[in-house]
C-alpha cells in the first residue's frame, strides 16, 4: 500500500501470494499484530474467498494438534474447496525440549513434494523483532537463527518487525489523505509518540479520530408553521416558539387589537406564505481535519503523556512549568476541574510506580516489566522517563511524602471544597517544593501523635 521500509517485507509477501511463484509455506516471524493482521487479510482475500472459507481455512495450534496431523491435512485435497490455507500457531513448540527429529523429518518430507493446492503459514509470534535488527535480544536472535536453519530451505520468511516511528507517521498522514481527511503532522507525531509506535493501537485510535472529525453536524432548517394561540399568530421554529417576524412585544400589541375576521385573514396570509416548498435541510458540515487538540482530547495515552510531563516538572522542582502543565491538563479534560479526582488517581499511581522503581533500583526500561505487575505498568513511551524521574528523589521518604500529599488533596476534593482548582494548585506547589526538615518537639500526647 505504501512504499515504507517497515512495510517492505509484508508488501513483498502480499504481492507474491497473488502470483504463480507462491511458495508452499511461509513463516510469519515477529509479534507485530498489525502487520500479521495485514498479511492474514491479504491471504484470505486472495486464496480463501468468502464463499469457500468455511472449508478452505484452518486455524491450528501445535499445542493441541501434532505436526503430523497438520501435514496430513495439508497433503489431503479437499472436495469442498479448491485451495487449503493452514495457519499454524505456537511454532515454539517444535523448538522445545527434545531433538524433534521425527517432526522435522516429516516437515522435510512434505516440502519435498508439497500439495500445490495448499499453503502452510507458521506463526512465530513468540519473537520480538525491533525496528533495528542489530538491537534484537540475544535469545530472540538465537531462536530466529534456529527457525531459519530448519525451515529456511522450504519456507519464505516474512519479518513482522516493529514499525519505525517515521514510517508510522507517514502511514497515518497518507492513509488519512486517501480517505479525504487532513491529518496535521504534529497531530500524527503526537499520536505515534503517545502510543509508542504500536501500530495496532495507532490504527484503532486513528479510526476513532477519523470518525470524530468526519461526523456530520446536522443543521435542520424547518419551515415556519404558524398557528393561533390566545388570539396571537405563533410560529414554531426548530422547537423554539416565536411570535411573528418581529420582537414578541410589538407583535402582541398589533395583533391583539385585530378583530376576529382580521385575525383570520392574517392567519390565512401567513399559512399561504409558509406553503412554499421546503428548503434543503440537514446539510452535513464536517471538519475533515485532525489537529493536535483532537488527539489530546480523544486519545487517552496523549492525556497520560501530559501527566508524565507534569510529574517530570514536579520531580525537577520546576514550579512554574508544573502549574502551567496542570492548567493545560485541566483545559484538555472533558470535565475540567470535575475530572480532578481522576488526575489525582493517576498522580498517586505514578508516584507508587516510582517508589517501586526506586526500591528495586531499576535502571533499564526492560527490567520494569519484571518489577511492575500486569495492570500496573506504564505505557512503553514513559518507561525511560519514569526511571529518570524516580532517580531524582533521594530517598524513599520523599516519594512516600508525595503519596501522602496526593492522598490529603484527594480527601479535600471529596469534601466538596469551595475551589477545586485551589486545592490542585496547592498540591502541585507542595509537590514541587523541597521538603523542609522538621524538628521534633516533645509532647505529652506522644501516643496520639503516633
């Protein structure tokens, strides 16, 4: 679809399966779901039409079905469909414990004389292929080489690597142009940065943004249909009641002085005047342009990005920037100050993440996934920034103090304060200020203080 480097491998595959030079098998290697989905749709469209798909498409899993049964199914022609497509998941099962000599011998025997009316697609989504292959994890590189050594002689390889950020931005702008929508470059960059260049998330949020800016706004223009109410000529326009064409007071004075016959004549004239053919109504007005503000309004990760910028200013003790970011965050929220409790929740969550990072002495973003459990992790784009912010705090005491300040502000907000903005501003100022050392003063109420 696009001449982008990150899409080159899938583009070659999509072009090849539509030609007689198609191979009997392919390995879709990598965990980029967007590119896999693109390859799968192309295979189904080209080789498994809708009318025969129930008989020609087979989704198999090596964890449940042996490779011998899969190869036997591929070798056996179908009476109901001219072509067979087999997606085989969990390829890592073939490379587990044991030599698997019989399995690989059966694979070699099949591909020496394959069924020309069948296509086997091995899915190796247990490997993560980065945009730059030189940065591939050593373990993934070793697995990649093992798969290439055993299947490379018979199967084509389709690398589903992570999409480069610049290619993702070009994809967003070009796809929007093909659908008659202008996507501002800064908006596209914010969308890609906020979602960590995850193409599946980008595609999902992209569709949501296009629906948001392309939704028609109906402008209803209804004819005025007058009627008599309490001796006055009244026209109902779009649900709003008006009297005549002039201000209501003057019409009441003029019409209320008319006789019954004169009122009837005026009503007939008004009805005749309104009997003209209806004008064109409900003309759709569409924006057809995605701006940076639209991305910040509609994409949750973009809002989270602003929150991490706020915590960066707080950890740097930059009070001015922190207050400006707070106001920007509130202005970008749909609920304004009413969304304050939600912002406090995210602040408390972020400080808790920094506390764990500090306690575990995490310095590498890849180690974050080992110390933070599922559901408590930050977006990929924020991992490195959050480690940097956590290291600015000298001790555990400073981070627990920040969590206590957020908890106190949360209690104030839930107590219906006179000014929510004042509570938030005071919190940001307290968080952005170096804690003052307090000297303990003896008291007779020692137990109560504890």
